[in-house]
C-alpha cells in the first residue's frame, strides 16, 4: 500500500504531465455533462478529478475511466476554470504504461554471438525501453 507522500508525488506528476492544476476544479459538473462517453465512464470526469483532490490517486489510476476518455477536449472547453480532464486522463494513462515496463540497462545486456538479432528490433527496443 502506498504512503500519502507517494500519492502526493503522483498527483504532482499528473499535474506536471497534464499541465493542469487539479485544485482549480470546483466540481461544477460541466465536464461530465458534456462528455460523450460520460455515461459509461467510471469514474466520470468530475468524480475522477475529485478523487485526485482527495488524494485517492491509486483509485483513479486503477479505474477503467482513464482508458475510456475519448480525448475530445469537450470537458476542457466547458470548464469555467479551464481544467481539461482529457489531459489529466492522458497523464494517468502515461503513468500506468510507464510503470509496466522496466528500464533496460545497456551495460547489462548479454548478446549471444551465435544468435542473429535483427538490428532494427535491437535499436527499437532501446528506443522504447531505455531512456
């Protein structure tokens, strides 16, 4: 289980990646009302932002709602405070995807000279995982 410090760091990371300030949202519900997939999203945009405001970042990161966001930007256009949930959802997806892959250390790779490795696949692996 994560500590509040971890949660705070994750929230700051979401704010940095999305360039959004989560505390700017005052829960008017305009984002959810205009969302074309809001009815099937769990949690819907306004509740997702509220979870972050309450420090329940892992609850949001483990939800399906971040993957259902259509990134249509309607929420940001409707928000009187300019909070764009689509950018927040994208940041959450990026955090989840980054957590699933470990970084490759080029110094620890052992290449068996007897096996042929396609050069393109080898370079693509470095681009994807190292860096």
